[in-house]
């Protein structure tokens, strides 16, 4: 940056006790090396936060400090400053009064840069001091992800009417697909999803717009993108097809693929799903973090449930089933169980669709129905491979269920998943498939139902005022003595949702003699549930309420993911 007299500014920060003389020394060395403004160096090196440094600087240089994130900026003001200028100069337009444009900049005393901006935009400039991170976040919010990239493509491909020539056509897609700007834009969408902790990216075409949405902590949010992205829909889809080795010329049929990308030091495995729609192809991208494996202790299990699970996974034979809807964390729990028992003495085989994480020391097989490698066929072959433990990604049909049960009855420990709403429902599902009751009763050891709930953001967590009214929604008259209810107010860290991160809630149905007898007698799921609760099973809602009382999540989250008829039993 061009700010003069970095030494005196540094001394001012020392006098105000923001940094120490030793830290100033380190900052001045870095200033010589990088040429950055010293206040930014103080922040970058972690010596002080922007919010602490900038108000002091503002007072001494006589230029107002502004928090851009607290400002609502009119769209007409944004349109006056191209995205490429805003990003290049790290500025954010704030307001226009007559022929004067108010802008937030990181270095309001850089006269040369301010003169350049004045010349380029044709306005008198009134600078405000803003934080770099604050300004960059505002640029992303108001201009959209990759706005300068889309702007540059628009400028390069614009016809006489100002629109891209042949926008959205197959010919344009062919010409643009290897364009550095399209490649950069696709990378920016993926990078932003990673930084926002998204698990999925949805690129959805509609009649008059192209939407990009991120699934963060299980909820979909619109991503801020430039509206002109619609013109490059075909090129974006084609670029992703090339990256995932799909047929670029096929637009009428669904396609599935995968690709690996690196963001920073993290390796991401991306699963691509493409569906044809009347307005173009819709993309679903699942982000899998290749190193994101959890231990059992990190899954959110209560001490009691953890003890049960540790006992179950040490059994020599039987079936351990996990149930829940798609995206409830079943696979993560399965992998954590396998990692716990993985050792040199055991031969562990898995058959999955797809293989989500690669586990060292475990032989993993990918289902491939096109060549006849189904779960059932794979299971038969795995038996001849001398396994001790087997994991079946999902029991989808009666054939797979029968083989898995017979494998368990012949002295193997089997892990698998089943799509039911609760743990007792797994028993009736297997019976409905046509499995004999005596096979189910003698092979299944434990059924675990689970859901994911959002965690309250630790940075904006605060106690709830009307505790009794909220608990009434769950049918609870009062909280245990000393228990507090909390909620997230919403802050920058959690993108003003009040939540950040997720944990799981569980329901453990351990099959004892009484439950096995009920299975043999074809008892309903409701009857099994009532009996299990009377024997001490804690339902999903009960585990959720305990996490509410521990200040981890909210009542509204528990209501969102658990059935109304669930019996709390806390």
C-alpha cells in the first residue's frame, strides 16, 4: 500500500497499547518485505483485531472509520462501480451525493489510488476507512461470487447489444469451456462452498435465472452470484462435465461422475449429478472431505450410548443396523465404528455405493450394477475372502438382507444401514421385506437411529428468556434444576443463522430376549417402541432434549428433525 509514515503509525499503536515495541519491530520488517500498510500487517500477523486497530487509526488521521457490514447499500450505487475496480482497489461504494461518491477503502491516505479511482469513475471521492476483510466480504455480498470474472467474460464476448454473442448456445459453450475465466469462475464457486463449510452445491436453471445454492449444516442457502451468470450456464455445465469425465455432448440424459480438487491444503472428492430440465441441465455437487473422519468420541454420543456402542462393536457376530434418512450421518457413524475396531488381527471388508472415505487397512469395494456387481453379488464374493467384519453400505432389497443375515449367523459381524424413521421400524421393515422373523430375531444385535441437529453458534450464544413457553412445545412442563436454554442471536461467524456446525442425536434399540420375542410374534413397530422405552430406551427426541439442556442446540432444531409422536423419556 502507499500509506506514508508507517513508522509513526506503528508508534501510535504502541502508545495506545494495541501492540508491543517488539511486535512493531516485526511489523516493520514485514512492511519492508511486502509493502503492505502497517495496520493490515498488525491484523495479518494476529497482533490485534481490525476492530481494535482501525478506530484508533481513524481518530489520529481524521478520517471516519466505518463498518461496511453494518451498512445497507443501494443497488444503484453498486452499479456505478464495476466489480473489477472494487476488487482491484479493495474498495466498497457506499453512497452517492450529487457528484461525490463515498467509498470505504483500506488506505484512505493513498492519494495516488484515490486519484486513479476519481479518474476512472468520474466522481469526486470521499474516502472512509474500512477493514480489508469487511470490504472483501461486502464485495462478495453485493457483487456476488466471481463477479469480476463474469464481468471480464461479458466484456470479451459482448455483441453490439452489450449481451454475450450467442449466449447460452452450444457453440458458445464449446468456445468458452476452456476459457481461463470460466475455469476460474467454476473454481471460485467450489472454493466458496469449501470456505462456507457446505456439503453440497446446487446449480439450478430456471426460466429467467441460474441459481447457485449451498447446503450448510443441512439447510440450503442462496449463494450471492452475479445475475449475468445465466448467460454462461452452458459453459459452466460443460466445464464441470469435462472436470468429471462426463459426456459433454449429452444434454438429454442424467449423468453421474466424480472429480478430485484441491482447495488450500485440503483434498476434496466431488460427486457430480446432472439432471436434464426444461431450462437446461441442473447440477448437484456433493463435497466429501477425504480427511474428515471422526472417532466415536467425537460423534455426539452420550456416555451411556457410547458404552453400549463400544460393547456392540466388540461382538464376534451379529448385525448392527443404522437407520435414518439420507444425510443423517449414518455413513460417518459406520466409518467411526470400523476405525475403532480396525487392527491387524481383523480382516474388514466393505461394499459401498459410493465409497465416501478411504480407510487404511480396510478392503473397500465399489458397487457397479452395470457389470453385475450389486450389494448381494458382492456380499457372496466377500464371504470367500475370509472376512471377520463386513460392512454393507445399504440393505436395499430382500436378497441383500437375506445374505447379510446369513453372513451374521455364520459367525461374522455385519454393519449396514436401512432407511426407516426410527430404530423399532427397522424390525418391521425387515419382516415386510419377507425375512423370516426367527432370522431377524437371532441375527440383529442392535439398531441405531440417528439425526443431525445444528449446534448453537458459540460466538453469539445467549440464554433464552421464556424457557417454559418453549419447553411446552415439547410437552415438558419445566427444565431440570439449574438447566438453561440457549439460542444463537446471529452473527458474522454463523452468517446470522444462530447456528454453526452439527452434532448427532441417537436412539439405541438393543435386542434383549423380550424384544426378540416381540419380533418373533410379528409385533408392530409401535408396540416394540413402547416396550423398548419401558425397558430404558431413550428416543431420538429424548437424546435431543438432553443436548438442549446441555446448551448445545435449540428446541426448534429438535422439533425440526424428530417425529411429533416421539416419546422423550429423558
